C-alpha cells in the first residue's frame, strides 16, 4: 500500500536481504538479545507490623493478607453490651465488674488503714457525728468537718446531693453497684462531684443525675478517680477545665445527655481551657456529640487502654465523634478501640496535635446529615502521628488528611460508600487534600469501595513500603463509574511519592495521575492482577490530561486491558520497567503493555515487555523514546481466537502522527509483525534486531523513509522482513471507564 516494488526492493537491499538465504548474515538459530541492557526488578514492599498486641488482645490474620497479623481487642464472640456496674473493657472476655465486689456490710472492706475515716450512711438520722456508730446522714455534713486528707466512707444506698470536695478529701463508696451519688437538681455547669482543692479522690461509686458528673474546674484543683461509673450525666461525664486536672483508672462513662439549652455537649470525657485528663482502662460509650474531647491551648488528654464506642449525634443530628482534639489542644492515646461512632472516629482540628498508637478505628457511620463516616480526620494546620493502627469498615473515608499526618505500620481496610449510590456512591481509603502532608512507612490500604489512595489539592503524600490491594468497583452508571476501583490516584496539582509500592488486585486502575501538576513518583513499583478480566477498561498505570510520573524499577504483571497507558497529554519518565503476561479486558479485547496517545510523551530506558496482547508498544499522536528495549512474545487479543476480532499482535507500533524512537532493542516472536507504522505514524530504530516474527516490519505510510527503520538494525528469521499490506492496526480509543 503506497509503495512501489522498486522502493521495497531497495529497502530490502539496504537491510542486506531477507532471512531466507537472500544475502543477510544470520544472527543465529535463536533470538538475539545481546547489547540490550535488561531492567532491574523492583524490591517488594514490606508489610505493616502491628504486633505485639496489647495485653489481652487477640492476634488475628488480616483477611486481605493472611500472612500478616492484626490485633483484635474483642474475643471471637465479639463485643458485649453491658449494663449496670459492668463494662466490656478492651482485651477482656466479656462484661467485667467495675471495681471490687460489693461487701456484705454497709461500707467498703478496702478502706485504707491508718486514714481518718468519716462515715456517712444513706438514710441515717440527722445529728450523727461521722463515727461508725453514728454516721452522718449527708456527704455535705462530712465535708464540712472532715480534716485535710480524710476519707469519707459512703455506705450502700443513694445520696441525693451535689458534693464539693475541699482539703484533699476522698469519697469512698461501698461498691460501684450499690453506692450512688445523684442530683435531681438540674445544672449544666455545676457537677455532682466538684474538686475544690488539690488531691481530691473518688473511689467505688456510681455518679448520675441532671448535672455533669465529676469535674476539676479551676487551676489548682485536682481529682483522682478509680473504680467509678458515670451513667446518664448531663452535658459532661468527666471534665477538667480552666487549669484543673483529673486522673482516672478503671472508669466507665456512658449515656451522657446533651444540654437542654442548645442540644449539644453530652460529652463523655472532656478537657478544655488548659485542663488536663489522664485516664487508663477507661470506657466512654453511648455518649452524645463527642466521646472524648480536648480543646484549647494548654489542654491535654492522655488515654491508655480505652474504649470509645457508640457515640451518637447531638440533638440536631450532627457530630457523634469519638476522639476529638480542638483549638490547639494535645491528645495522646495508646491502646484504644474507637468504633461505631458517628461522623468521625478521630478528629484533630484547629491547630491541635495528637499521637495515637495501638489503636483500632472502625465502623464509623455518617451523622444524620449523611456527610460521611470518617475513621481519622486531620484538619488544616493540625497534626497527627498514627502508629500501629487498623482503620476499617468506615462508611466514607478511612483516613482524611488536610493537615500533617505521619503514619507508621497502618492498615486501612474495607472502607464503604457513605450513602446511596445515586448521591454518595464511593469511599476512600486515604484521602489527602488542600495542601496536606502525609509521610510514613509500612502502610496497607485494601478493599475500598472506590479509591484506596486519593491525593489532590496541592497535597503531598510520601510513603515507604505502601501496598494497595483490591480497590473495589461499584457500577453506578457511566457518569460515576470511572472513579471507583482505583489503587492510587493523583489529581493535579498534587504529588504522591512512593518507595517500594505494591498495587495488586485493584478493579480498574492501580495507579493514576491526572491533570496538570499531578505527579506520581514511584520507586520499586509492583503492579499485579489489576483490572477485571473480561471487563472493558482499566490500566495498571495511567497518566492522563497532563498528569505526569517518574517511575524507577517497576514490574507490571498479569494486568488486564492496559499496562502503562498515557493519554491526553500524559507525561512519563520511566526506567527499569518490566511488563509481562497481560490479560484481555472486555469482549476479550486489549492487553497492551505500553500505550502512548493524544499528545502524551514517554521517555523510557531499560524496558522489557513480554507476552503482551495486541501490541507491546502502541503510540497514537504522541512521542515515545526508548533506550534498551526488549519485546518478546507479543500475542493476539484473546478475541482473535474466537473470531471476534482480526488476528493481531504487534511488537512496536506507531500510528496517528506519532513519533517513536528506539535505541538498542530487540523485537521477537510477535504474533503478526514486529514493527508496524501506519496512519501517518513515524518510527526511528537504532541498533537492534527484529527477528522470529511472521512479518518483520509492516509499513502502511506512503512515502515513509524505510531507512529510518534500519540504522544498524538486523532483520532475521522473520517470515517476511517487509510487508506493506494493510494489516489491522490497534484502535486508539479505549474504554477506560472514565479514566481518573
């Protein structure tokens, strides 16, 4: 087509003849790959290490990676909803009593020896003196006369009064189940128990009533709490503010109610205005608005072995968060399960800083406004250090970063869509936006119904040893289908830098860079089993609409539809790339290793392409440059075997005004032809071999200078070295389900 017989003969003569005894010096009996530097293979990503687990937590296998271990705080039978003076603490088999068992008598059997004891009995007659024989009838009577450091022993029964503890006094109940402090006199600010001096203490009681539970309200007040249940308090369960300090052990706060004045608060554990709370073996469950909150510069919250669970929204249907740090506060959490909260599991906002380790954050659901269910949220200007964490099954986003996030040994798994497919159709594993900075190592993101890792809005994500597995596709129609089933995607302007990156089993695209300013920087990249075999669309790596990538040492294997794909001005610089064992997509079509189209540019060195389908390299209206390129065993599309498409299988193809230049190469054992130039494409080959193909070169461009394919290039052992017949060419249009 378009060639005279003389031109063809002249080109063959310039090559030295055909490989059938026509004068060309044979290369040898087998494929010759000498002179081409092969690519280096990438190092594999290391897995997150979440073990050893906290005491009592179970070591369980990660379903996404069965050889990797996770830490589970609940027994195989799961969490138990406990009532009364019991709670299910993390790492324990089920409901456990809060504090010691109730004694047979009226007062605790554990009152400290040597202490001054002042006795109070519920229902005692007035006029007592605080002795065992004549106890006071009210706690107020005891606090009026008890000397500094005395212990006020409370009997079993209900004490209907608000208590102020001066002079370092201690309230000591008989047991949590049977010593109850309550106040039916409503107040949003004055607590059932208030520390009025340093070194106040509360032991073995239940607090309830229409007031906050226990507070340290001003600088210089401290209160230490042990074996206490705060149930159904008003506005706040435990609080330290304006410089007050509260410490707690073996404490449960549940069912805190919102303020009547504005329908908010209902907080379980609260430190603000310079207050400080340090609590261990603590449960904050079924509270409203916030389960544990610290707010304001100088405020500090430290939790160890905590359960933060089941927080419900405020009266207006908003919030319901688990752990919250606001307005320049500090939070430090070690060993926590934060689950089944609303809107957010962990929030760090307004210039706050938090450090969280050995934590499970899961099953966060949207608030009543259906905005999202976010496992971990870091706001602009705030920072979070997250270590040894499992973030799973949140209904919207697993990790949402707008500020500074440092991660180490983190698993983010199975995030769900936040709402109906028509309006809120997909979720995110890690989502970084608005200038966020995310750094760290050993991160696994898997099973998101949508996108495992999304980076946009000038955010920079830089991770070592990162794995993205099994991002799931949700079919919500053509308008939204292209944004689900992604491993890692960057929307410009933004950057993702990954070292030792493994992307496996993602439904549509494993890695994508879209829009001007989007940059993927990947070193030691492995992409396996990407796409849905038999379904149209999908690329192992896709660069689109001006998106760019720099990739060093990459292995792309067993992917469906497309391997490395550049379109619409995508830009790539790649070295040490291996692509092999491509699979067909929808209608048994595609399976190309490298495609460059629509004004895109690719510079690649040390590239090996093996067992591609349709074409190993196909360029359409673009520019591609290769140094040290090996192509072997390019196969037909699978549909060719069923008669659904023509026979094909091209090693290197240039089409549609594209320009392809290759230096030091071999192209061997293609199903149809080694080289194809058609539809105004152009190609320049230097220093290489084209061998063991049915057709060495198929040129369908009128007037093409055949010498451009023969600069120190040997054609050997091909059925025909040159052919100008109009063979089918790959289609430049791919159904990629929207591209990122």
